[in-house]
C-alpha cells in the first residue's frame, strides 16, 4: 500500500508518496515524468544500489546521470559546479526534469542546482536515507555548506514530488538509521507529544527496520513537516521550530569540518543541549528532559558534544546560524514535550555563561 500526503502551497503544492518498491513503480514514475527528458543526480554509494531501477524504467528519457562523491564534506560550491558543468554538457533546458536520488547531501545539492540552472528547472526528490525521507526532502530547503556555516548558500525551491521508498532503508548501516531517527524524534518533541509516546513504545521496531513501523513513523514525520511548511514556507515564524537542536548541532558539524559527525547525530546532541538549556533557565521540567534523553539513548545516538568544544566555540559558530536576526542568536527551546518555541531572550554573555555551566556539569 502506498501512502500519499500533500504539501499544500497553492500552485507550488506537491505530493509525497510513501511505500515499498516505489523506485521500481513504472506507473508512478511515468505519471510524474510524462514526456520530459531526465537528468539523474546521485552519488557513488547510492547509484550502484538503486540507479538501475530508475534507468530501467526511463531509458528513453535519460539525458545523463551525474554521480557525486559521498559525504557531507562534498556539499559545497565545487560539487555544485560539477552539476552545472554536466547539465550544460548534456544540453539540458528548462523542460528537463532533474531527479535527486540519494540522501540529504544529494537532495540539497541537486535541489539547489535545479533552483539555479537556467533560473529554475523542475526536480523530484527520491530520498534513500531515513533522515532525508523525514526531513530534508520535504519543504523545499536546498543549499550547500560554507566553511563558516552549514547550508549558508541556498534557496527555497520546492520539488514537484517526493518519492519515499522504505525498501532503500535496508541498505543503511545502523549508524545512518539512528541518525535519521533523530529527526523523527524531533517532531514529537516540538509539536506532537502523542507521536513521541508512540516512539517510546516502538523505537526497537524502528531499529529492527520493521516496514510497517517505518512507514508509520515516516508518514507522521512528513505530515508534521508538511503542516508546518504550509503555514510558513520561508521560515518567517513557525517553521523555525523545525530547527530544534540544529543551532547547536550545526555548530558541532562546522567545528568538526563536516567530517566526523553525521547530521542526525549532531542534531540529537543539539536537541539535548537545547532541552538542558531549557531546564537550566526554568522552562522545562527535569523529568521531561530525562524522558527525552532516555529515548535518544535508546535510539543509539550521542548524548554529549565533542569534548574540545567549550561555550566560546559554540557561540562563535552559532553566530553564523541562519536563525540569527539583527545580530541576535535565536534558540528553539521547550516548555514541555510537544511544546517548542523560538526565543531571542539570551544575549551572547548570558548564553555563554549558561552553556559553560551546562558543559561543565
């Protein structure tokens, strides 16, 4: 059975399909692609696993395939230029459809290329990691990293559709699967306490890759994100809540040069830091913090940042976060599980002081 959701953005609305075997679903692919020519962007790890299924159904449509190196450290302007060079070499025009087949790095980079090439060509997201399926493929955020900050160069650019084939999760290693669960847990923490409780009861099923449990978790995560994006497409308000843990997490990724921490691992630790901060300043009860910490630990995710990162290092990198407005760092904090909000109440001095105490506990 295929689940279909919608991201409702007026004329930019699009469907999300969730199910098994969708990469090889020729009827679905033909419906979405029609008579257009196709460029597939993937990477060296994903392509040998799943490119063949797409190519088999789209042989007469494919103008070229572009393979990127694997890893967050390659999500940069140099890789973006490689995509542009090959789009030009293949004589792609505005009628060309780009398919992003891979995890978040492929989706973000290829999506940004689609946003820029000839001022915008259509693209489909076909995410193959849990993290990309529940987060980066939905909502139209496309970007590459800068040495000073994650996703600093990008655009809001919505796909025509998102195709989520849960069978691709069978090829993920356990670390990548756990990293995706961080973003799943996030939805429960920011706005869906009942979903958080479901995760507490079913985290082992997800870790064992039970297909029904995965489809349920992905559907609820995507539904939560679709609602937020529909209300605030360009992150002027409520959408910022989706960044719970990301301000701290992006600082970890930047400080470690995008090489040793997976995005979901950094987000998991960042969420705990945000919750610990909320607890320290009297917003969040201790038992709620411990409840979240226990679930994150059961998911196999890290609980503490790198030991070399002190408060000053965190604040330095957090100042490059995209949520900084008017020179003020904005934090996503919690009053309770399912009750997140955006705060600008802590200047650099107070933030550094609280972080120093928290990191030294």
